[in-house]
C-alpha cells in the first residue's frame, strides 16, 4: 500500500484487482456503483473501502483459485 500525503494508508483499484485476481474493469464498475466519484477522478481507497472491495469480490476470487 502507498501512503497519501496525509499519511493515511490507501491503495488503488488496480492494485486491489491484481491482489484479489479480478479484472480492473470489474473493480472500477463496482466502485462507481457503490461510492461517489472522487473529485479529482483518481480512486484512492482507504483501508475500509479496500476491505469492502475484497469482501465484494471474495467469492469471485475464491472461485478462480478453486478452478
């Protein structure tokens, strides 16, 4: 994870997609449906938001590893 200028831990949708084994497009689509868009257009997910993404895609990621 990277540290934002305010020293708050954050991650990006691309990093999360790679981590959990789903497409970036799927993560971005879910984010757009679940959260208001960031003012600057750059998604920086704090630890809570990142965990919500992991939870949302847990079954998808698990299915890929059990294949």
